[in-house]
C-alpha cells in the first residue's frame, strides 16, 4: 500500500519537530510519497528507500506546482496525510486526513497585530480550510479543547457528520529524557524560560510588562527567551527595555532540541503567557522534564499540563502576581476593615462643600 504525506510548508517550530519524528518512524520497506519543504532538506531523516520525495520551495509557484503533482500522483481512495495544517486548494482523488495544528485558523481572534505578510498567508489558509472542509475525511487534533473548537467551527460552516470526523490524537517525539531526570544536578541560570517565537499571540509584550512592574519593586528575576531571526523588531524592543528598566531578560535565539532540553534543566520554571495554542508543545516538554509551569488560565494549558500557578494572559498585573507567588514574594492581602472603621474614615475626612 502506498500512502502520501503532504507537508510542503512545515519547516520550524513544534510542527517541524513532530514531522521529523514521524518521518523517522516510517518503515524501511514502506512505499510513501512525501511532499516536504525544501528548507528542511538537510534537517530531517529521509524516509524509506522506497519513498518518492518532492521538495517544495517556499514560493507560490512551487506550492501550486506541488498541489498539481499531488493531484496527479494520488489514486482513487489513496490515503493522504496533510501535515501542513491546511489542505491543498486543488482537489485530488485521495482519502484525506488533515492534521490541524494551527488554532488561529478556526479561532475567533484578531490578526491585526500580525505583519501584513502573515495576515495575507493566514487569510489564504483560512480560505483553503473553508473551501476544502467537506473534502476532508478525518481531522486529527491534539487536545479536547481543540476538538470542541473545530466541531464548533465546522458547525458554523455548515458541515455535516462533524463528531465522527474528528479524532483526538496527541503525539510527541520520544527524544526527551525520561521522567527521572534529576534537576538538582544541573546549575540553575534562569528563574524562568519561555520557549516560543515572537508571534503576537505568544504575548511577549504583556509578559515583559509584568517584569517591568516587578522591577519597580526591586524584583529582578532572570528570564530566557528563544526569539529567532524573524523576530528582530521584538528583539530590538527588548534590548531597549532592558537598557531603560534593568529587567533581566536574555534572548538565546533559536535553539536546537538539545539546547532546549538544557534550557529546561537550567531554569527554575517555565512561564507561558500564550493567548492560544493548538497543543502547547513546550508545556508537554516542561512537564516531562519536571519543570514547574506558570501559564495562562486557558483550556489549551489544562489539556496537557498541571501548572503550579495560572494567570489572566490579558493582564500584565495578573502575570506579575503569579510570578510573585512563585517567587514567594506575594503582596499581602488587603486588610478588610469594619463598617465602623469605614464610617469613621469618611466622617474624619469630610469637609464642607465650598459655597
């Protein structure tokens, strides 16, 4: 049996790590056709010798050409796993399973803060997902809350037989250390780490605002970030903020999986203020590494981890307070006064109105 893995745009982030692991598990005698992003050509294990590979450039013409090649190669009823998050716009005769990894495509969230190029791409992907919604035989998602949101989205789009087509199937690379990692044997360099790119929904600005608030009370926890080449504007903003406020924030740049593991081992906790996630791969990794997690009080987080502290990700004050609690520097609770005290305070401060 020949099957198809269609992933022409997966080249970074959690999706890339999952794809890399998936390709490594393909049987040596499997007959598989793979459409892969040319940017990962030297970064992934090649599938079986029986595999047919098509390397796709990150251009409109190359992507469109890949869709027509897919249509030509796929036979009636042949299994097609679309791993790129969105299905191809050009229909084919295969039985398609879509592994939906991008929650933004079905969530009611503003993309106004994204760059124009990203907004255009998301618009195209949303259109592709909408137009192909009834050509997808199965949807694979990774969490219960993602399943509920997808079912709601499909219902609003007028699709039938929704529940039977959605399957919750979380998976993760087995390359991380076993659960018995002894963190005490490693030197702690950072109080917190946040493994994420600089996309607006990752919410770095409010996290930084929380650290500025802490600095005003002479609390300077050390935070490590992993922003890459595409995040230069945010990186410059952070550099300026560090200079002006003295907050202890270090950007380590894009990290390999091994370096991410070492970052977890050298941190006291993970802080994760993201506004939405399809899976939240770093939360899975942190849990496996016994790293305490402070995160948004959102369904995506509760799907995959048990945080030690949670906060409202739309409030820098809430994030600040969660960090204070973890550092055991929480502010004292308000002392509730008696009614007599309230009345006396009012009477003692009252003054006659001017005539």
